[in-house]
C-alpha cells in the first residue's frame, strides 16, 4: 500500500509542474496590455519641478521630478492655449496663455492609477487644476498645466523707438512711442513708466478732400463725381418785327442742351415765347401801308369774303338807290 502511494507521487508532481508552467506563460503573454498584479499604484504626482512662464524668457524643457518619485519624465511640450502652436526651446514667451504637456512614465514595479484617481499636488507654480489624460496602459500618464505668462520681477525693457507716421487719406497713422522688444508693450517714454495702447496712439485716416472730382491731397479721382454741363453758346442777334414777320430780343442758345439764355454764362434762362416780338401789322392810308408801302390787296371777282369788296359793292348799291329815287321824283313832277 505504501509502495503504491509512492508510485503515484511522481505523476502527480509532473502534472502540477505543467499547470504552473502554463500559468506563467499565460501571464507573460498578457503583461503588455494589463500590468502584472502586485505592482504598486501611483496616485500622487508632485509638481514642484514646474516653473511659471515669464514674458521675454525661453521655455524650459529640462524638467526634473522630486527625489524619491516612483516615476520619471518621458516627454515635455510647451504650446499656446489649446495646443495651437508648439514652442521651440529658442522661442520666447509673450503676453498670453500657454500650456505645458508632461508625459510621466512609471518606474519598474509601479503603475499609475486611473486618471480620475490621481491627485496632482498644486504648488505655488501651478495655475488652476492640471488635467490628467489616459494613456495606452498604466505605464504612462499625460498631465497638462495651464499658465498665463507674467512679467518678470527683474524685467529690463529693451526699448525700440517707433517713429511717428502721419495718416493719409486712406491709411491710419500713429504717434511716436517706444516698444519693448521683450514684453512687446508700448510706452510713451523711454524709461517705460507711461504705458499706452495701440488704440491710444493711432491716428485715423484724414479722408479725401475732393474738389471738382479730384482729391487735392493725393490726386485720387472721386468715383461719384458728376461733371457739370458746359454750355456751347451761340448769340442770336436782336431782330425787329415787321408788318408781316415777328421779331425777337437778343439772346443766347446752347447748342448742347438747346436751352435759351439772356446772358452768355447761361445763368438767366428764358424761353422762345419770352424773347419773341409780335408782328406789327399793316397801317393803310390811301390804299397803301404807311410803314412798308404795301398796297391794299386788290379785290378779286367773286371774293365776297373780302371786307373791302363788300364795302365797295354796298356803296354802289346805295348810289343806285339814291339815283333811282331822284329820277322817280322828277318824273312825277313833269307828269
């Protein structure tokens, strides 16, 4: 009986060893995606190594974590707000908002907790609450810090003189001032004690000064200018009326627009009716016009519509009646 049990111990040990080898192989196969159990989680990231961006200074990419930290820095990147532009190590901070993106990598035997479980210690050099982002696994965490660049307490202005620029008809100008090449701010004095703004030193455009359709300052042509009408005058001499033809006063006629004027400059407009002088008509005496010597028109046979002819005929009839009455009266006396 004892011998049988001793015989069974060897196969049983072999089976247990095979199961152990299979388990180790399975664990090694999944370690890339899931950190092995037993690693300690990192739940705190210290930010004492972060420095605030200063206007006029270059960004620092040489960051170090506190001594004794269970993680190290894998990558550092400075960008403008929302990651729009990446800063090089030779660039300088200007006035505005920036972000620092730091990728932390866990040391061997450690792994980072889930992003929402990590506490970023906010020191004096950190603005607001840093943002922790997820990575492929627990080995990495990306932390984003937000900053508003500030003036250096020991800032020395590097002033550049900005010469005055007079405005033109269409372009604005500006007053003379100084601009610091480090902080980019404007000042009215070289010492940098009187700060100013672009709006305060800007001189607005003067605008065009048009005269007869042309700017007297820059020579620009007025697109809305309408050239006034220029008269082309012809003098019409005075003409006296006659017995049969109308006359007219002296006047001027514009050959371009056809209007009539009493003066050569075309200021006093008139009409044909106003300058026309009516005919005088004949003045007959003894059968002849005393003005133009024209004879009284001859009476035509059958022309009973002529007043003169009617007058002659009436006269003859009246004479015949008178003569007839006289003859009749004498004949009665004789009889």
